[in-house]
C-alpha cells in the first residue's frame, strides 16, 4: 500500500492509541501512527499516517488547530475536563453575551501558557500527569502559544460554547479555565471536538461507525464490537479480508502531496523519479525557495522525495519508495 493519511473522527471514550491499534489490526499495515493525540473524552479529527507516511509526519504543517469547546461555568476539576474530580465550586455571576465576547476577544493573540498538571509534558524526565496522580505538585515552564480567533457559538445557562482557532501546543483546558476566571467564576471543559488539525478537516474524516461497516463481515454490528473487542482481548466479530478493508478505505485516503501542500512542488519524469529514488540528486528547487527551504519532488501524483535547497545544491532528505 502506498503511503497515505487517513483522518478518523475519533469518538469519546476511546484513546487515540486504541484507534491506531484498531486500524493497524483491520488493515494489516504494520506502521500506523497518529500525528497528534486527542484526550479520551475528546472527539474529532485524528489524522493517521499509514505505512511510509509515518516517516512524513514531521514535515506536516499542523500549526493551526481548530476546536469546538464547551465550558461549564461554576466548577473546576483537577484535570480541567469532565474526567476529573470537582475541586472547587464558585458562584456564577450574571453574565451578558457582550461580556463573554469581550473576554474572548481578550484571549486572542500571543500569550504564555503553562501546561496543565494533567498533561504529557515532561519535567525531570517524567510526564506531569505522573506527578499529579500521586498528589505531587510539579510545574512546567510556560510556553508561547497563539490564539488566532475566538468565536462564541452559544451561551445557554452556565455553559459557554466557543469555536477556537489556535497554534499547535495550545491547551484548550487552560483556555477554558482562563475564560472562566475572566468571567468571575471557575470552569472546566465538558466537551471538546477537534475540527481541524493543519491540512486535515472534520468534513473529510471517516466516522468510526463507517469504519466499522467497512470492516465487519456482517451488517448491523456496533463499531465497538467490530473494532474494540480485540483491544480488550475479547473474541472479535468476523472481519472482511484485509484486502477488501483497504479497498474500502481508498476513498478516504489523502495522498502525501495533498497533506504536504504547504510545500512547493518540482515535477519530474518517470526516469528522473527512478534515478532520484536510487540515490540521484533532486532537481533544482522551485523559484523563490530560500536556502534551507524544503520542497516536494513529485512524479504525477506520487511523492518521490522531500528535498532541501542547500548552499551547495539541492539534496534529498526523505525519499519515498515507489
């Protein structure tokens, strides 16, 4: 199977690793990896790299993330989301929509954000959550993040729903807490859906239900029984042959040149593609490519190599087998 990316609409209640394991099992593709994890309670865009595409993850531009977040005002949990225990309850003052819009506008721009206690950021060689689970207090250095846009989509009762566009590495849980504090109360996330991760959008995602239908030999079986039984060590339902499963996924696959569309292109003929794959130098970079700039060398719709414009000439930095 050629290298490709597959976007799954991850459901709540399963881990990103569970989805990766399921896709690996049903397709028989040994190398499957996600480009950025989603918390178990979160839903939405989970981009998966299949086969040789796992070697291309580092070249993706996922600098823009878009989330649909619902904030529950009046209470704070130790994790900042619905999986944690309530550690504080605070009265919610009378809040107008105008006030919420002012607070959201104040979040837009560059800011320093400290990773939350329940996160995978490492301090002294251990992830923060490992300290938090033992009741130990450890803090990571604040990091610069950028909030590009904050849009209020609904305000009902004590819940504020926001569509947020932000840079990679931004913690929506921290933003939810900051918004609640600015509104004069406490808060935590009760729902989070990722709508976009760089070039990958929810509209292009394969639902977990549809994946189950592609995989199951018989109709009418829940996706959990189809995809998750093997994860739990249970007897699994009958799957279609892996070749049929792969064929069923083809309409949902994204080619590397599409996922890496932020990089300029240099097109070559079949003979040149073969020469480059055998160790030959790539063609000159497209006009305007700076020294150190990267570009794609393609043959039709196939990615041949990712090349870099060096001071002594272009060089391949990631050759993609035919």
